[in-house]
C-alpha cells in the first residue's frame, strides 16, 4: 500500500517582509555563484520555498486577462514578494561575483569548505523533516540519480549568445530545486566561467542571453514543479535530499578544475598543492566547514523574524 504524502512542517508559506525577501534574495544570489549549492536550497531553509514556487507558477494565460486590472495582477502574482527577492538576487550576484571569482582563484579550498558545511547542514535540515519510509525509498533513488549526474563528463561549449541562452534555460530549472545547483549545470556544460566573467565584467550582451534563457526556462518548468509539490511533496523532497547528499562530493575542498570528470577532479591536499602551486589551507578547511554549518543555523534564526 502506498503511503500518503505528509505535509512538511518546515516549509512554511510565510508572508515575509520586503526587507526579509531582499535579504533572502542576496543569499540566493550568492548561492548560485558557486557550483554545488542551489538558490532553491536557501529558499527552502529560510521558509519561502512554497511561496516562491506558487508565486512563479501563478503566471499563465490568465495573466493576460489580469493585465487590465493592475492591482489584481500585482496581488495574484505576489509581485511585491517576487520583485523584492529579484532585487536581492541581482544585488547579491553583482556585488559578490568579483569576490567569488577572487576566492576561486586564490583561496578555493576555503570557499568550497564553507559551502560544504552549509550544504551538509541543509541535507540534515531537509532530510529530518521527511517520513523515514519515504526517505529510505526515494532518498536512495536520489543518491543513485545524483551519482549518475556527477559522473557526467564536463563539457566545453563555446560561450556564444545562443549557447548561453540555452544553457541558462536548463540551469534555471536546477536553481529552483532545493538540491541541484544551476551553477553546477553550467559547469557541466562548460559555460560557468563565461557566465561569471560576463557578470564580473558587466557584459550586457551575454547577460541578456542569460536573463532571457532563465526567464523562459523558469516559466516552462515551475508549473510542473508546483504540481509535484502539491501532490508529492514528501517524495520529491526525499529524492532531492538524496541527490543533494551525493552532490556534496562536488564541494570537496581540493579540486582539479580542469579534470574531465568528478572522480578525476577530487584531490588530496598534497596533490592539490603540487598541481596548482597554491596553499591547501589545511588549518582553515575544518573551521570553514564549521562556519558553513553555523551560517545556515544563523540564516534560519535571522529569517524567522523577517
């Protein structure tokens, strides 16, 4: 007999303040800059995931009819919340992309370790709210799917306008899921560096491709996600918890960025020093992991009040 989906007490459709939505958006923007952590994860642990998905899914053919009534259009689509979140994400991405780019170039192990701790805490946060029977079944499936996903070879696509448009449309589907990183999808496609450089250099032509691709990809995917969340929430989030647990491997502190597969990219500290000529930051990695765990705890505490 199939067990029914149970409501998730940790996912609340909170009516957050506008400032709270902006703050969450900044955190989500930062998350999406790093391959391995999803903006959807931040939305989930800060209590706005259901509201975000439902607000995005509210757009459809009826939106054209509501355009005649601006106030009804605004309220139906929860635009105050969505625009505040979008402003925060834009601010987070534009302000922090140069910082992330610098850290990836000179202190990558510390950055990876911080996000390893954050995602490790997120796995525990999301997983503990699931039914044990459902988590055992669908979480295992998520682990298998995650292993297959990580085994995919990293591609190298020329960063043309069309390639960035298509890649962004695919990656944004990962952005909205609380497990899969849109940046990691871009990394698999070989477009991650192009996007980071375009943001850091304010290349508006390439950024237009990214923005348009995200808009179209999100509009195509979010309604199906909303349907799944309403009918199969526990199963879906159990599957994504397993997927996210495996994705921790992508946040291993010592990596070979030029490797063609995940297994080849994972290095021991001594191998990392030999290959890159940079410090392995051995004394800083564990504190950085702990800082990631604490950051998630603080993020939950702060956002409960905003």
